[in-house]
């Protein structure tokens, strides 16, 4: 593979306002000191970060990297994540502070104080115990964005069980695969959730999934939307029935620092989703620290991260990071354009949101909908804006800064991944001068490198592969039940260094510019999807013989999915079948995975060893669309075979 060319030239620079810098949680002087300390005495630096948490037993060693790439952090220390998010605050004035301010899509609202959240968590922890959940077990959570999802996560953490949250946009096959891999005997769901005025049939999806796996023995169902659902006797229980008599007393279980806190499945280059494993001590340390530094989180803030909890952003920056900091977190269940395009801005005004963390795909949509929507609302409460999930185009960055931030708010463009557990590269709002489109500089203790295929450092402005040279506490520990895949995927490209899968460059100032994925992962509207997963979904249709899926640049979604499909003998290439295939993917994986474009072809371009040449398909997909017939593809497949020797 050739080195990556970069064409972006962005000259604008924004220094932090002096007034913001003065009050920042991390000042320029501290940043400098900590960066130096992290380079010189990493153990000392990382110990300092962990001391911000409450430990039940102090660690003996900060980092054990002797069995690399299998890291251990804060070795032999003990703590409990829910104790850090809840109990710790109950001993302070925060006891009756709002922890969660929640608004449902229909407009219903709830506020839970730290004392409320603690009580509900303890009760649900007892419910889980009653269902037979023990330390080390995996509990699957497939729920809408409601307080009970956070409660269920914290309840798992409280008793030392690991949660596996499945995004509510997934459907039956995705649920079945994940439940099967996690060997999860208990699943928590809801009758439904609200999305753009309609009900997402979560329980029905679960029922269908459970015809494909027999691992789940008990299902807890929260009543949210109230539509009729089928309850299977002996297997399904209503949340409210189980909670009725549950005791509110449940001591937090002391957990080893390396006790698994959660599994989160994410898409990789093969069809099988990877169970990314995060453990307790290191993950909590970095979730806590980065939330405090990057978002400059204060007790007086109303903090809103718009991510769904089903993605890692929701795990780290809706639940564990902000709650361990004692923050007030806004949670909103539904879509940004329901009932109208100004729902987000209405929420910002209504609750006086001070920190807003959202995704470029949303920002681009807001831009398209027009300035009049935010213009209708008073957004002066905002003091900091964040972005995550994919590269943000400089134009969207400028719009965000001007129209939403009123020119007053620093923007933190945060780079990280499901695997990294927390933010690794980001501006610090009181310290770093920002450049629109760049995630800027690593946080202290993080050592990103841009490398050539051969592992040589690239020169300034030369594109290459992004790697992280040293371990950090919130790094994934393994791929669940697949340590070989963990080694191969992340640690086999560059000896001793973590490979991110992203292309990037560093400019002359050392600023990192992310250029997107270099593997077969597509980012559709900020959601990460493996091409192979969509391909498997397509091939599961009886009329499909083979398929290849690629991403093509999309103005709104970042990337859109294009599928090339060969049909089984006798099937006709009709538009109706295209539609049917789109619906089939939506039904198997979720509608966010639906291919935008389907192209029928008689053959796919392949190398002699049978590997589909997605690079060529990407060219066709991004072409001007005039390559409308299949003959071109035929030609390309010949071309591919000829080119193979050049590879
Ligand atoms: C991939 C990870 C991190 C939580 C949400 C996504 C892309 C993420 C940025 C950013 C450019 C970004 C990368 C990364 N990405 N943040 N600020 N600038 N690209 O987590 O689903 O695990 O996806 O998202 O390509 O590898 P994820």
C-alpha cells in the first residue's frame, strides 16, 4: 500500500480565550509539567491520575507490561466503579445534586439525584443477584436511552458482573451474535423506545434473536412505550415487578483492578464483531481524568453528551466519566429532528446546557437544516463544545464554533476509539490552540506516532498509519475469548505498538490530522460498521450469491454504504430486489446499516488468491455514477487480475 497523500491545507488557528484559560481545570503550566512527568516517570504520572478515584485497596504496581500486549494496570488494587460514581458523592453535598436530568422523546422528564441513582442501582443490583447473576458473569443490556440503562450498568458494576450493551438500533441477528459470544444468561430490555415519533420494537427484536440462541435464560423488560409485548412464562419478567420488593441495600463488591467492567462489541474487518474488553481500575482512571480535563467539567455544569449509551462514547462520557466526577448529566432519548429540527437547541435552552459533546454527522445535518433553527433559541449558556466519531470538516468546525458556540466556546475535537476506552488525542480547552479539522495533540502520557507501512516514522505532513507507542490505562485488554485476534488485529503491524487502523499525518507543529480508516471499516453517521458484517447480512438473503461492500464519501453521513452484489442463478436484477435487499439488511442488522446503493454485477473483481479488491470497487463507487452497467465491472475484474502482480 502506498503512503497516504494529504491534500488538506488549513491555516486557521484559534488560541484559548484568556478568560477560559484562567479558570480551566488543567492550565498550561500544569499541562507542561504533567507532559514532562509522563515522559520521564510514567509510573509516577499514572499513579497520580488513579489517586483521584476511591480505592478499597491500594495497588502494588502501576503497570505490568511484562506479558505485552496483555497489560495489567494498578496491579492488585481493588475498587468498585459504581462506588466511585455514586457512594462517594453521597458523603458530600452532592447527595441531593441532580445526577441525571432525562428527557424522553415525547417530552416526559425525570430528574434523579445522586441519592436516587444510588438507591435504584442498589435495588437493581439485588434484582440481578436474585436472577442468579454472580461476579464475572456477563449481562446483556438492549435498551432505549433511559435512566434505567445507566442504572442497569451501574448495578452490574456494583456486583462485579460485566455488562454488554447493545445499541438499540441493532436488530435480531446482531443481538443473537453478541449474546452467543458473551454467553450471557440474563438480558435486560424494554418493550420499546421512542425514535422520531415511532416505537422501536426492542422486545420483539429480542424475541426474534432468542430463537437463534439458547444462551439467555432470563429477560427483564422495562415498560417504556406501553405497547403490547409477548411475555414468555418463566423467562420474561417486568422490571417493575422485580423492583417492587428489592432491597435498597447492596454493598459495592470490591473488584480487582483488572476485573472486567464491560464488553462492548465493535465492528472489525471480519464478519464477526469483536468483543472489546475493558477492565475496572485503568478504565475508570482515564474516564475520570479525561472528562475532567478535556471537558473542563465543573460542579456547576450541565453537561450533555448526545451519544447513545450503546456506543463507547456513551459508556465513557455519559456514564462513567461524568458520574465519577459528580456531574449533572443531561440524557435525551430521541432524535435531533423530532418533533422539529430545533429539538437539540430547545433542550440546550431549557436546561441551560453548558457543555455539549456531539458528532460531526449531526453537526453537518444542523448546518444543512439552516441557521434559523439554533437561531430561535438562547444558547448563551454553552461554554464548551466537543466533537467525536469521525473527522470533522473544517467548514463544519467553523460553523459549530460560530453558530452554536457564538464564537465564545472552545471546541475539543476528541480522537479515540472503542478500544482506547477514553480520549487520547484532543485539545485541552484552556491550553491548546486549535486548528479546525485537527484533533491537535496527545494528552499527557499518550504517545501517538505516524508510521509508514514498514514502521518508520513519517515526516511532517506525510500521511501514514497512526499507532500508539506506549500502553495507557484504559486500553482494551483483549478481544473477548479471542486473544489471538487481539494480538493480530492491534499488535502485529508494529512491534510493541498499538495499531489504530486510522490513517493520519502530523503537521510541523506536531498536530495530528486524522484521515479516516485504512481497513475495511466504514464510519456511517459516526457508527462503526465492518464491511464484512453488511456483506454477511446480504449473503444471508436467498437470492444473493456474493457481495462486496465499500464506503463512499457522503456529505452528510461521512461515508455511505455501497454494495456490489452477484445473484444466484435464476434471480432477476430488478429494482424491486434492490429494495428488498436494503430492507433485508435493515432487518438483520439495523436500518443504520442499510446500503445506500446496491449494484448488481456478474462478477466481483478479485485477486488470484480470491481476495475481493475493494480498492477498485471504491473507485467505482466514488466515480461519477456513469459506470452504470455491469460490463465495466467485468472489465475491472480482468484488470484486477492483471494488476495483481503489482501488489
Ligand atoms: C474510529 C473509532 C471514539 C468514540 C466514537 C467512535 C474515528 C473517532 C475521531 C476524531 C477523526 C475520529 C476514527 C477511529 N474517529 N474520533 N475526533 N477525528 N476520526 O468510536 O466507533 O470505536 O470508532 O472513529 O476512525 O478509529 P469507534
